[in-house]
C-alpha cells in the first residue's frame, strides 16, 4: 500500500545525490519504488518506521545483510530484527504460539518486536540470526515502511545509526551518521514514536519476557496478556545481545536526574524542570519519547560536552526513555 499522491513526473522519487553517493529519496510512491528496486538489486536502504529509521536489506540476501553490519560497524553476534508486512508473513518465518498470536493481533502494526523460534529452512540469512535459534519479528506502523515491505520485504533492519550511537529519527540523522556508506535513505520526515520497539519473548511457561523497554508501554502488553512480564536482571542471561550497558550514546557526557545545570552543562528539561531545551515542557511522555533522540543529535551536532537531563518518571514510555538515557550515560565500553 502506497500513500495516495498526485501523479508526479518520472524520476521525482530520485532526489539529488547527497553525502557522497547516498541518495535521499522522496517519501512518495516513486521514492518507495526506487528504494524497492535498490533493495532487490542487493542494496541497503534506510527507511522510516514509526519508532526510528531502520537500515534495511532483504532478509534472505546474506551479502546485503553483511553490508548492513559493515556500514554500521555492528558486531556480527548482534542479531537483526526482521520487518514483515503482515502476521501471516511472520508466521511463515517463525513459530507463533497463543501468546505471540494474541500480541500480534493486539499490537501489530506497531512498536512491538516478538522473539520467536525460527522455522527450519526459513528464508532468512544466517547472519540475521547471529547463530540464535530465534528470530525477532516486527510489523511497523508507518505507511512508507509498509509500502516498502509489500514491494521488497521481508527486510532485516537494525536502527540506521553507526553501532553504539544515537538512533536516527530524521533522514538527516541517517545521512549524518551513515552518508556515503549506504545506497539511499527514504525520507519520511520525523518518526512519530521516537524510541525503538519494545522487544518481548514469549516463554514456555505461557508468559513472556521483556527484553527491551520501548515504544509500546510494558503496561499495555501486561494488560493484553493478563500477566506480568518477566524482566531478566542477570546480565549473564541477557538474551538480547545488543543490550550492552553503553549504547545510544551521544559524544558528550550525560548526568541524569538533574534539577539544574552544573558548571559548563547544558540542561535538558522535562515538565517543571526548565532547561535550555526540553524533552516536553508539559511533561508529556509521548512528546518526550518523540523528541529524545533529536535532542541528543542536536547536542552532538553542536559539540556539547556536558549534558544534564531532568528526571523522567519511570512509567509508560518513561521506562524506555530512562533506559536509553541510562545507556547514554553509562561509562563507554
Ligand atoms: O524500533 C525498532 O526496533 C528499530 C526499527 C528500525 O524497527 N530497530 C531496532 O533494531 O532497534 P536494532 O538492531 O537497533 O535493535 C534490535 C535489538 C538488538 O538489541 C538485538 O540484539 C535484538 O533486537 N534481537 C534481535 N534478534 C534477537 C533475537 N533473536 N533474540 C534476542 N534479541 C534479538
Ligand atoms: Mg539500534
């Protein structure tokens, strides 16, 4: 499905070359068609989702997937999320039990990735799985992502940032981080949710584990399951290999729970704590999630070295926001 657009002259989706060989494609039917053509030819293309921009390769194309790891500088033991156009497509790749089906029905398309046992012989390159017997699957809720998935999916896609850095929520962030290393970015403007998907793994006992807090509040998942999510706290048993302490890091140092700016610091406010900028002046967690990475990118671009961030409550989307802030503040590995 492609968003309705007036007819355009041929080639209007092929915007000007930018960032040494990486093209910025317009977020219209022609741009989607060109992105799909590049992907089907083994290319790697960044595309918008409701959470953050992903760097896509066709999931079955091992060479293209290898280029994704290379472009990001991502360790090959960190598996990728496979993006699908429907729950049926997900079930062709993985085995879904009753909990997984209930969660797909309740929350797809949307910011929820499910880790499920991969079907033997599924058309997914081994590098996508990084040796795990499971695959992370997600159906994004964004018209351009869905149109692209209909045309060229399933797509393996990590967030479209250099490994360890802040995820991109605008096409300009993608070009700043990966320009020259990827074929194109499909420009869909800012991502409405702004933090990555929530990752959940149903378990044998009929419940589910929360592997990463994200754009779908854990409370909503618990309400749908009628049970609390289990949270893995033993780092030795963490199953989402990308969940290392330092991640999502801007270049500057971060201090959390700040009520005011210290010497040399730029204060990022929230609610009543006023700063030079604010995640949300009204204390709205959705607005704060949508602004979070753009604020960190802006501070990076300005070369700010000391960042203080106001407290954010640990409920709903606040859990994902605080998770990303704590990783951003963690000592660098
Ligand atoms: O919102 C999102 O999820 C974005 C957009 C582009 O969809 N994608 C994203 O991908 O955040 P990435 O690669 O940056 O994060 C994926 C996470 C990693 O922490 C990875 O370790 C975990 O998912 N993961 C992938 N496959 C897994 C598996 N089979 N078991 C456990 N964790 C898995
Ligand atoms: Mg990422």
